[in-house]
């Protein structure tokens, strides 16, 4: 059974930083693509960043230069370093694990609130 558990969310002032983590059990983060998504109130869930087994990364235009996705194969975790946070980054952030054969797996989400 694959399980994903996000952590690291919280309340931060504009311009601040947070680091999200996604701990994966029942699967290896090194062998499949993984991604971070977010969903703000009243909006659809959107891709924030993704990483392939070969460590190729992709970012949404809104977060390029501010967010960094990374993977720790030893700890079996996925991370998202978020710098220079803006109020519009406020959302629930989700970790996604995408094996080549469905289903895909999601974590329960972690709330990030950027406010002064």
C-alpha cells in the first residue's frame, strides 16, 4: 500500500520561506515521477513542480525562480523549498506519486498560508 504524508506547511509572512516534505511508504521515490500540486479555495488543483526519475524538473511559471523541488532517495522523501512567498501562494499543497500504471497516489495535503 502506497502512502504519502506531507508536512511543513504553516503560516508565513510575505517574503518568507517554507520547506514542505512528503514522506513516501510502500514505494520508492527514485523510480517514478513525483510532483507537488496546490489548490486554493475556489480554484482547481494546479501543478506546482514535478521531478522525473532522472531528476529533470518542471515548474509552473508562477513559481519559477522561487520554488525548488528535490528528492532524497535515501530518506525516500520529496521536498519543496519555497522562497519569497507571496499571498497568492496560499493553498493546500499536495504530493503526487505517479507510477507508469495507474492508480496515482496523493497525500492528504498541507496548508500553506502567506499573510501579514
